[in-house]
């Protein structure tokens, strides 16, 4: 009896249909997903390491919006230019002082090696100034402003010393305090004419270019000694060749370059 019931039940059961679905995603999908994830990670790293200029970014986004017809005022970006601190300016640069010292030693050796009058004095100031001082009696006759022909060789030697140096030249004329009656402005007029006369000699003889020189006269306003004796007055009657370091003036094709020490 039981066997009959079991046979009837088995006859009524239908077999389950087979499922056609495969197990999981296709193999290419896994590789593609890994590739996209790696690319996303790569670009996120690039963005995190990039420095974005807010001003350029705002301008670019505004340009894109205008191109698509969206006219909106871009957001205001507050930015300020960095202010770099300037180094303190010293009155005398150490490099210039060192250069002036080297130039002074070179001029001193050239003067000692040359046969020049004893009335020539070489002076170095505390800054980058070197003075080549010559007594007026060596260059001019008494009361005259024209360079004496006997002084031509000396002035040529001085020009040969100054020419290769990267320095400016200022020719200063000085006199004593004795008044001069045959000139309109007295001592000052004579000092100016003498300084200009020396500069004119350098220019006409093609010894020094005009753009490197300047001439000035002080008359009796800058004495080196009190005008109380004839000896002191003789010291005050002088022509000073004032040399100062100059890094902007070219010396020419055969001389030293600007800022170069030709030693």
C-alpha cells in the first residue's frame, strides 16, 4: 500500500529545469574594472600633488562659462603679491673697497716704476675713492689755465694708468685764497678752466673717452691746509684726479670689462 502511494507521488513530480546563467561576471569585466580603478587613483594622486593657481583657474572657468552662454560674475579671489625683504644697504660695499685697494696698489707700483715728479701724491679715501694729486706748478704756469707743454708726458702717463681701470674720473681744480684780479670770478674761474683744460687735453689726444670724465672747479673752497703760509698755499694749488669704482661704464675693447679688475 505504501509502495503504491510512493509510486504515485514520484509520477506526479516534475523535473526542475536547468539554469542557463553562468557563474559570476565575465573575465574581461574584472580586468576592465581594475584598470578604471587604477586610472582613477592615478588622476586623484596627480590632482592632490598639483598646485592650483586660483587666479588662472577662476579666469579659465569664467571663460568656459562665457563660451556656453552663462554670464555670471566670477567669485572674487583675494590674493596679494609677496613682498620680499630687501637686504640692508651698507654705506660702503666690501667688494668695492677690496677693488679700490687692489687698484690703489697697482697705481702705486706704476708710479714708483715710472719717472714722475715728486709733487704727485696718491691718496686712498675710506670709501672706494682714489685721488691722484698733482701740484699746479707741474701742469700750469703761474696764473695760466693752459696746460704747459712740459706737462704733456706726465699727463700721458697718468692717462695710461687710468685707461684700463674700471673707474670714473673726475678732474678737480683747486687754488689758494689769494685773490686774482685779471679774471671775472677770480680763483673759482681759474680752477674751472684748469680742470677743463686737462680734460680737453685727454680728449684731443685720444687718451681717455669723454664719457668717462668730468671736470669741476672748487676755487679755494676745499683747501688741504690752512692758507696761512706760502708752503700751505702751494699745497692748495693743485689738480686732483679723483677715481671712483664704476661697474656700469665700458672701458673699451682693449681694456677691462665693467666690474673687472685688470690685475
